[in-house]
C-alpha cells in the first residue's frame, strides 16, 4: 500500500501539482524550516484524510477505490472537477483555494497560505488522484477491501502515507530541493503543459461514463467553462460582495445547466 501510494505521485492525475506545490511551500517558509515542515505535515494530513474516507466507504459500504466509478454521478462530477482544475492551470481562471499556484494577486495570496490552506490543498490533490491507480495499488486495494476493518484502514492509511512521504521528506530536509530545478519562468510553461495533461485525464474519465451521458457531460463541461470565465471576470482583490455575487451567479448558471442536462437524478445516482 505504501509503495502504491508513493508511485501514485507519478500518475498524470497528480503529477501536475507536485513540483508546483513543493516550490510553493518552500517559498512561503523561506529559511524557516519549522514552518516548511509544518506546512508539509498539514498538507499530508489532508492527503491521508481522504484515504481514511475511502477506507470508511470500503468498510461500511463495501466500495473499493475503483468501485466508485460504477456510479455515473461520480464519474460526471470527477470529470467536471478535473476539467475546471485543468482550466485553472491554463489560466482561464484562478482557483480561490489558498496555496494553488496562480498569477497576479492570487500568487501573492498563496504566499500567505496557512495550515488550513495546506490541508485543503492536500484534500484536492488526493481527489485528483482518484481516477488513477498506479502499479502496486491494485493488489493492495483488492486485498484490503476483503479484510477486517483494522486491516482495511491500515492499508489505506499506508497508501496515504506513501503518497505524502515525498512532501514530509522535503519538509524535514529542505536541502533536498537543490536536486530540483530552480523556480523561474519555466514554471508557468510547465503549469500550462500540466493543464493539458489534466484535460487528457478528463478524456480518460469519459471511458467510464455510459454512452447516454456522454453528450450531457460535454454540455456540463462547457457550462463549467462558462462559469469559470464568469468568475475570472471579477479581478482578485475585489470587495467581498462583488466576489460573492459573481460566485452565486456562476453557481446558479451551473445549477440550471445541470437541471437541463440531467433531468432524471435517479438515472445517474
């Protein structure tokens, strides 16, 4: 389980955020090693927490990692989440969760990331990993879901620790970052390339979606694109009321689009 979680960092669903996040933590912490380690610990707790939720699903609902893809609603929502993440990496909009690498004002805000931002970023990174199953994970997962609860939680916890181990290691020994390329203009190009990798992941998720839902899901992705564009029209630093109104309008548009595209909720759950 630990090995599978470690390898999961190299999967295309997760790879786009790894290097960017490592540099973000180190830049925020500066020379303060304790703060660098603390940020990585909270980020790792976010990673592991999602694995604990997945372990609970396996124990109480008998749902394994891949079993979630049996539900059309899960596939559709995952496609939408990964799609809007890809749009953010391509600069269509800036993710308002603290700690995501962006441009302009969003980057300045990211430099002030706290522990809650690091934790939420760990959660989102693990959610992005859901469509991927790296080598070593399949055997561990198929074994774990058929074991007593204690063993199931242990294996899922080991996968979470495996995925978090590179961040904990760099947090404890910041000198390891010297083996990585120096931050610079290349990071913007790298981020955009990884945005296309995420869009490719959306194509992969489509292989799990039943044919009757393909066209409505494409329509939903366009609606997400429009909502992200609408959010981006409100520049960072705008007063809270204007930001809230833009979000409410965008989310309302998405709600209407969902209702029109998927009128029968029982069909996709």
